């Protein structure tokens, strides 16, 4: 940009002076195009390598999970299915919550992402994580919380009138708090 | 409105007459429309082997007759072009008439076929195979109808010995409609 | 189709009749077949739609900065209305402003004039294409007022939300929206065939392929790109329409359909579409730069070939819009590479522009300012695009305000700056009057400065994790803090300033039209053929026996053998 403004200033119209006649065919002139051209290519290669490495880590390989949860999007709320005390999904002690996800810090989680109606997108900005939920499919992804606290979960794919209120919270807890939450939640749901 | 022809229309910097150039571009744009539709259908078809069952309810022999009808009409379109080249407007008009007749036969057989299928419960919403079936064949039938109507106008003009070069243009278009059917027929009827 | 064949004339090689027969007002301005009038019709329709799109932007920016207030001139914004506003803002600005103004208006106006023809090859198809376009605008506007309100499923219209009235709750609006878009595509297909054949066949005697002004090339390459990319989407639109109205299940996973399919079809068209509008804008900029830098374009063929390369590459990048949409993760890597490759030809075009400025004798007129602003702003848009094209970074940035700011930094230079650039440059040719330069410059600075104040805050918000298409951020504690709201307010106030400065523009048009200085044939001392006829050009452009003949390329500025620093294409010798 700086170069650009300098050029504009340098070659302002001066009365009585004609512009240079450059055709752009001579070799030494073409150099001005080819060198930056090569630079752009080199930069591109660096970016591609970086992007692909991040992508591979986040999306393509799945580390062994400590726990599996199921996330279901619907108009206009998130349902979270926690594995419960036995740490296995789809058993009778699973804990279902709406718009509140509880996870333990420094554990690796797999999530199975589903949708009941339209496209949603499970986005946890604090994790830099985002994945679309597609009706008819179950998409597996992973995350590992490293901080405790309470953060936003957003829907990042427009899903109708209530898209703007489709907010959930993720509660990242240390081991003790998390165990306490499991037992209290199980107590609450067991009849 | 008295309509003066622009000089632009009469120029030909490429050496190809403008109308022929235009019809090829139209065909190109239609190719991507049908290409997109058929490509999508093929991808679904490969993903859903169970559609073979639905496809077995199409009436292959009616489709085959229609293929024959359409090919014949294309042939008369070629003959019409030849006649027009020689300046025989009346003969070209007559041959175009046969082509239109072919188009009508095609549409009649098609409606008979659809009538039977809809009566048997295979409507456009029955499953996605039938949705594709009606969408693709319907889009093609619309092209047949449009082509036949335009051909009617051209035949009238040709009969009066006017605008004979248009016979070739509609012929190119008609061949395209024919070729689309050549793709549709095996994909929708024969693949079971 | 009827007109296609009906307009075919060719055997009467010298059949040009009297172009100056008396016409009624209706014939002359409403049902005209003259390419210049049709161009103007496209342009004024586009401007009118731009005003509506701008009004929509105003309403939802107010809602975002001051949630829940009653917006002056609109009232309270409900979530449904908010969705309809953003959806139609996007749709209008791309399909009813950028496309008609850049391609249809300037394509119609410029191509015959610049290649020395008296009209398009198929004038009546041309009129038909405008009529279809006009109809589509009406359908779109009607869709905003039907029961249930306008369609609110975003301009990308992803199913199943768009396919099922139970989900979007705007059944009728959604169908009308889709019909309007499809009609608009048909209009541009017809127009495109006209542009392509006209450029190929109706050039003035002596004009070789490399003597054609670049802007004509760009518009035609864009038309070809459009034609080749839109087909599958048209088929997809028919399928979506059947899903909406007949109850088929093309996009319904429960019935053997696939919701992702629409995304592929949409972006297979949608990404080339970016280049469909970008190329004409670049063509306009290059044209203006050559004239006001008094320089030959640095590498005419280079620009042309990079344009073609961009066009071809643009067909292989679509899935970068779907990195997180559930496509096969391995595919993302391929598309990252192709996406970054496309930065090479685009960067090259910017280098060519810079090289054209080098050694020039730059005159900072209003059109030149617009052209330079195009380069400066588009550069920012391009660089931020690299973050999004890189799959890894896109996981976070996807669907945030970062994306939004990025594509506004590309589309605003293209559609708005590019159009103003072209409009101010060719205004003398259109209306025979000069535009007021002072007012033009006031308008220029009043548009470009606020523009940056709108979207730079939005980059920051996007990096802060704010997502698009959410009508009220108060539900998200992390991004509801006062510092976030300050940024939103800055953006909104900048928008108000920018919209206010557009009044200067309209005032300028009217005043210059009524009282402007007479322009004469060639006020800018430019080379291309449109400047060799009267301003405004009469019906038929040149007297029948004086159609120009071409002797050289369009950018012979500052040639050492000549006293004058320009050398019009039609001067012999």
C-alpha cells in the first residue's frame, strides 16, 4: 500500500511532461511483474503447508477419547447427551441437558453431532472449533478443554427465526466439580 | 414497429455467421443445465442402489419408441436443412412439419406413459427417483414443446421462402434436444 | 427462445435501413431496442435496487448497534424481519446491483460503442432480457410483502431451511425469492449470449482480437463464466422449487435426498460469480487508469490471460465455502491449494495496474480516484481472503464477521467503487455533460473513508468470535460486553455517514445533467472508439456511412512518435 501511494505521488501530472511509453514486452521490464509473482507463490506455499497441518490436527485425526458426548441441534436449542457416571454413551444413566454442556478439563472428548431438522453449526469460539450439524448424518469431532470456566456455544449456520437465541453455555470444570455435577444431575434425573 | 436491422448483425469477424454462433452458445449453456441435473442424478443413483427397483417400473419399450420417434424427427430436420440450402422453401417447410409431427407424437406417448405411471401411484413425490424422473424428463419435454413452437414459426416463414437460414439454426437446436434424450433414456429407463 | 431465432438476420449484408425514423416516447425510452437505452434501464433499475439494499443495511445495522430500538423509518425489528432484511440485502446487492450495473448496464452501453458497432447483434433479445430482469425485480420486491414476510434463509438459501415452509415459516416468500433469482439468471443468460456474439462477430473493420478494449473482454469473459457456472444451479433451483411447492425430497435426507448437494451447486456457481463481477470491475479500472495515467497498459495480454486463468481456476475452488459443512476432510486440503493458487493471477493483475501507474503522468480526476480506491480496498479484501481460504484458519473464521468484512472488502470495491468509477468516467458519453468534479470528490471521500470505518471494526468483531446473521448479541455473554457494542456502534454510525454522502452523488447527477458543462466528443482525450462519436451518442452510434475503422490497439498513450499524448484507435497512419 505504501508503495502504491508513493507511486501516485511521484507520477502526478506535471504540465508539459509526457508519460513514458512502456509496452511491457522487454525482459528487464517484465521482471517487475515476475519477481513479485514468484514471491506470491512462495507465500502461498507457506500458507498451504500451515493450513493443512492445522486442518489435519483438528479435523482429520481423532485422538483416543476419554469420553464421548452427543450434541443435537434443533430449532432452536442445543441438546447435550452426557455419558453419565459409567462414562458410556447410550446407557440408562445418560444425562440430558438443554443448552448447558458440562465437561471436565484436560480430558479428550469426542462429540457426535446431529441435527433434528435443518442445518445448524456447533461453534465454540473459545475452542476455535466449529462444525456444521447436518440432518441425517452423525459427524464426529473432538476437543480437549484446557481452561476452566463458562463460555458461549453459538449456532453458526442460519437456522430460522430463532437463530439469534440459539445460545448455549459450556461449563468446563475441574475433576471434583465435574464429579459432583454428575452425581447431582444423576440424582435429579433418576426417578 | 418498423425494425431496422443493425449493421452489427450483418458483420462476421470470426467468419462464422452470427446466428450459428449464438445457437452454439445457447446449446453450451443448456448443456451445463442438463449436465448439472444429470450429474446430480448419477451421483444419487450410485449412492442409492435401491432405486433400481423404482426404475424397473418405468416403461422401457415406450421410452424406446420415443427414442425412435425423436431420432426420425431429427432426420427430417436434417433433410429440411438440405432443402433450405438448395432454396426449396416449400419442401423445407413440409419436412419441418414432419419434425413437428414427430415432436407431437413424442409428447403424446410421453403423456400416455406418465398417465399410467401416475395412476399406478408413482407420482413425483413417491420417492426421489421419481422426483428426478419427472424433473429431468419434464425439463426435456419443455424443450421439445418450445422447439416445436419455434419450428412452427420458422416453417411458415420458410414456406413463404423467407429466412431460410433459420432452418439450419433450429436444426442444431433440435439435434441438441435429441441428444439430451439419448442421455436421459438409458439413465432413467434402462439402468435397472 | 422465439426471439433468438426471430432476430436472426444475416443474409442482407447491406440491409441497414433508416435508423432515424420517428419514434414515440414509449418506443424510444421504454420499449427501446437501442443498446444504450437498455444499458441505462439496467443502470437505473440497479441504482434503485441499490437504494433499497442500502436502506435494508441501515435498518439492520441500527438493530445490531442499538438492539430493540425502534428504527426511524422502519420501527421495531423482529427476528423474522431481521432475517428477511439480511437475506434480501445480500441478494439484492449481488444479483440486482452488482450484476445489472457492472455487466448488463456497462456491457450494453460499452460493447457496441467500443468495438465500433451500431448496436448489439440481437437487439430484441436484448430488450427481452431487460424485461425479464425487470419482472424478476418486481417479483423479488413483492416477495417482501407477502404473507409471512420476505424469505429469511440467507442469500445462500441452504436447504432444508429453505426447502420446507415448516422450517423457515415464510413459505410464499421463499418460493417467490427463488423464482425471482431464477428469472434473473435467465435474463443474464440471454444478455450474455448477446454480449459474446457481439464481441466475437461485430467488431469494426480492422479491429483484431488484441485491439479490443480490455473492459469489453472482461465483460465477455465474465458472461462466459456466468453461463458455464449457472446451469447446474438453475437445475438445482428447479429442484428446490419442487421441494418447496410439490413436496419432493431432493434435499431431504429422510427421503433419499442430500442437503449438502445444494451447497455444492450453489457454490459451484457462487464462487465463479465473484469473478463474474470482479472481472468487469477490473476492466473498468484498467480502462480508467490507462486514460488518466496516460500510459499504455503494462502487458495487455498478461491481463487478458490472467483473467482467463482466474476464470478457469474459479471453477475449482467452490468447496472452500464448505470446509466445515461436513464434506470429506481430505477434500478440504485440495481446495485450500486451489484457493490459494487463485491469489496468483489476481495478485498479478494488481501488479499490472501498479506497473501501469509507474512512469505515468497521473491526473487525479474523480474517476481516477475511484479506480485507485478500487485497487487499495480490493487489496485488503484479497489479503484477508487468504485467511479464509486456508482451511485451518477457516475453522474459526467461518461464518463470523471476519468473513462478512472480508467479502464486503471485495464486493464493495467491485460493485460500488467499480460502478462509481465507470459512471463518473462515462457520464459525459451518456448524457453529454461533464460531472461536477468538486462534488464528485466530496462524494468520493465521503464514501471511501466511512466504508473503512464500517468494516475494520467488523474484522475485529469477527476475530472476537461474533457470528453472522444473529439479530441480537445480548444472548451471548462473551460478546455482549460494552467494548463490543462500541465497535458495532462505530460501524453503524459510519454507515449512516456513508449513506448521507450518497445524497451528494444524486444531487450531482441531477445538477450536472441539467446544468453541466457540455462535454464534447472526447473530454478525457481517450483513445477508444466510444469517444469518437457525439456525446450522447445518437441512435445507431455513428452516421451509417461513418462507422469507424480501427488501426491500432486501445492504449497508445504517450507514443514517442506523436506530438499529442494520445492516439485514437480510428485515426489512420
